[in-house]
C-alpha cells in the first residue's frame, strides 16, 4: 500500500496530463455539438414586396433605340467674343473647328447632341448658346447673364441637350451657336458630344 502511494506521489504529472486530455476531448465534443445547434441556419423569412421599377436605359446594339456611334470633341482654350456683333448668332466653329461635328447616320436614326461650356462674365454681360443640326433644327438655349447690381468677375457653366426626329440616311452637321447680348463674355472649356440612336 505504501508503495502505490509513493508511485503516485513520484509521478503527479500523470494525473495532470490525464485530466488535461479528458478536458480537451470534452471541449472538442462540446464544440461539435454546439456547432450543430448554433450554426445551422434558421427558416427563410417572408419575401418582401418588389420595389418600383426604374426608368429603362438605352438598350444594347441589337435593341430598340440603341446607340450606334458616339463622337466627342473638347477644347479648353479661352476665347474673348467681344468683337462679335451683339444680338447675332455665330457658330463656335468660326474660332474653333472642333465645335462642328459631321456624322453619317443610317435611315431613320435620330441624333442626340449635348454641349457643355464654362463662361467668364463681368457685369453687365450675357451670352446665349444653342445646338443647330443641318442649319435647320434648333435646340432650346441656355443663357448665362450678369447685370447690375452685381460686380466683379463670374465664372458660369452651361449645358444643353437636343434630340432630333428621325433623319434621312447620310451625313448631318451639328454646330453650336452663340449670341452675345451685351458685354464681353469669354468662352472657356467646352465639350460637344454627338450620338446616333437607331429607332
């Protein structure tokens, strides 16, 4: 009896190792059981209502109203138009040939054109800008204007868009035109984009 107690006292680490092994096994088994209980997903909730549908975008090449080609020109030189006669329309291409685009379209296509520009105005000053197709079809216009009691220098941006009706096949010319009402407006960076849309 005394011998057995001495062996136990001599090797106390055996008891400790055995306790650790049993504890680890219990932990692994417990984790496996817990994973089955807690990780399993619950039932699917009810489906929510369908949200409102957004506007239809422009379809692909084989769709209706598809984009067939896009042409774009830009320029960032500064132009002083004070020498142009007031209240008369002029083409931007008079001083910047990139602001006139010729596009060859197929029968029945429409042309969508857009123009953006920045202007500097010192009161009083006013400029009107529009898009013209084939010197026949005019868009509406944007106006940048300053007047009394304003003073100082103003930088303003303008943007305009124009969609034609269906056109005959062939080459069509898109111009941007300006009209200086009063003062000495300056024209800065500008971009003309022309898109052929097949209907």
